[in-house]
C-alpha cells in the first residue's frame, strides 16, 4: 500500500458546502423509522459510542437473558459494551459470535426484528473487518438474514471527524487533516495508512474488497436529498459490498437513514461500521442540551471527586496539563505504569495510588490519578503483545478505583479502555442509563443500583475528544 496522498484542508472548506435542510427531514425520518420498526442493537467496542444519545440503556453483559431484557425495553435502541478494542482478535471473534447468537435468540423470543450496528472509533481504530464479518457469518447462519451491503460511516461532528469526497478528516485546530496522517493512524495495534475510506477498506481487508468496486454516497446527493438516487445505490449492493457514506453534519446522516429505510423496506439488509452519529439517527434520538449541574448532582456530598487518566494521545496529555495548572482543589497522583516491567511493581503502585486518592477525597479534594505521560513501548513486541501489556496496565489503574472506600462525588475516566474497565470491573455496572453529555462528545452514565457506588455520575471521556481546556471545564462543572 502506498503512502497516503490526501491533502489537508482549511476548516473553512466546511463553510463552502451547500446548506442542508434538516427541518424538512425530521418528520419523514420519524415516520420511516416507525414503519421500519427494528430494535437497534449497537455493539460498542469501548464506552464512548453513547456520545450522541440520552435516555438509553447500556448493558455490560450479553448473555441470553440480558439480551431478552434489552429487546423487551420500550426504547428502540440499546447499547452493549463489548470493550473489544482491548481484546485479542481471537477473543473478539468469539465474543461477537456469542452476541450474534443471543441477538437471534432474543429476537425470536420477543418477536422483534433487529438491526445491528458495530460502533467503532471515529478515527478508524479497532478490529475491522473482523467484527462485522463475524456478525455477518453468524447472523446469516443462525438468523436467516442475507446482508447485501456494509455501511461505513465514521463521521462524528462533536469529535471533529468529517468525510468529504470519500476522504476521512480529523479537525486539528483550524485545519482538517486526513486521518491517515494523524497520530491515530500510528496506533501500535490498529494502525493504518489510508485516509480515503475505500482505500482504507481495501487495506484492512487485505485487498479482498477493492476500493474501485465500492459504492460511494456523495455529499452532493445527501445535501440535495436525492433519495431516489441514494436508495438505488443502496439497492445495488450485494454480497456485503462496502458502502461509503460521506457526511459533514448530522442532517447528512439523517438523509442517509431515510434512504436506508426505503432500501430495507424493499427487502435488503445491511450491517454497519460507524461512529457515534449513526446510532442517534437510527434510534430517532432528539437533540438535548448539555447536562446542567442540577442534572449531574442529585445530592450534595462533602467528598471530592475522582479523575482517572489512562489515554496517551496528545490531546489527552494537553488536557491533563490544563487541568493540572488550574486553581481547582486537586491532588495530583502520578501512576508509574512502567513498573509493569518489574515483578510485583504494579501491585504496590496500585495500593499507593488508591490510598492517596481516598485521603484526597475525604478532605473534599478531587483526586487526579494519571499514568506517566511517556509511553511504554516494547521493542520487538507484536501488536497483540503490546495490547496485552496495555491491558495489564489498565487493569492495575482500574484497581485503584476498585480499592476506594470513600464514595466519590463523581468519577471521570479519560480514555476508551480505561473508562470501560473502570465502569465494568471497578464499579461493577451491569446496566447504566445514559444521562446525556457534559461537553460535546463526552457522555455521562448514571450508575445502576448494583454498582459499587450507585447512582453517581460517571463521565466517559474519550481520549481523542475536546479542546485543550475541556477536561478542566468538565471538572469545574462539579464544583
């Protein structure tokens, strides 16, 4: 594969696009979704896929009984947190096969048809195409469906991710950088070269699907609401053909879903690999303002809060620096993850950090536990070997929260794997409710009654979202 040849664009390129007419789409979209009548099952490879929704459930288990309960909910949409980005390929395949079988079982038990979305990172990291191909094989064999196409839609406005002329961009300041030229493409486990989504699919599938053979839904047709042409393109797909969807605002996604509903009513089935924008549109979730202080804290606590920072992308490090230099009542606790190289080193570090965090919160201060900012790279390690070390470190950081005895006023976890492990393993959440967002692209769970700290606000803060001051601003909201 050749080096990426896409070029950066000024942010003003978005202003040059024709304006969408979102108001004209809303009523037809609601009617089309009601007529389709599907239960939308979103398999989330880390907890950040709820960045656009509110009032929906997130399940951290996927056994047959849990799936039946989720299908029985009145809400048309629910999330299953798989955290598969922290798993090996073999574990991911087994997990998705199990989930797919339980989806089929729940659908048959409740008499409800379904649509499955594989929600992945908006900067294209994760087990792709393994996840959607495993879903396809299992759902077709067990559920009798035949999938004509696979939708690729990584647009996510709140994170500054846009797809223009089939090239996926990441907003960096006042410019749009092709995703293949960002730090995310250099991921040690899930790295890639291409920014053109067709070329990216070809790269990730090892050439089994060629960019030249894919279907491309243009921004011009979406902005013109050319539903007949868009639907015809969707209907042309066969044998899981890749369908690339351009998008630069939420209205583009809504027009796409209108065309999708028409294609599905004609009898075609699709799988989806998307970022957070598509589930919101498929679920008919209305816009909601950012959460107020009253919505976040239902009762007063004299204790301080807890911030856990595990992500090592540059944006997270800049946000942490801004928080550390604020005037907030913070106790800064550095966690030395490099002790993973020393026998028993992480156990002692975990105990030390937990004790310091407990003491800080009991004094009414917020404990900020953060991993050393210099990355721990293992020379010669394969991607899965590097991933296993990362998981071991995340487990140690997570155990800091599990050891807490003081009830935090709130918890913020920074980074996808970190936030999943804290929510599931440390807090023991089985089912959470998404309250909404505290900042654009930064969702908040309300923990369930079964959790270690019931009914507290738990902020899922993606590593790659927000401006430099956003973490500080989020912490300020709780004071």
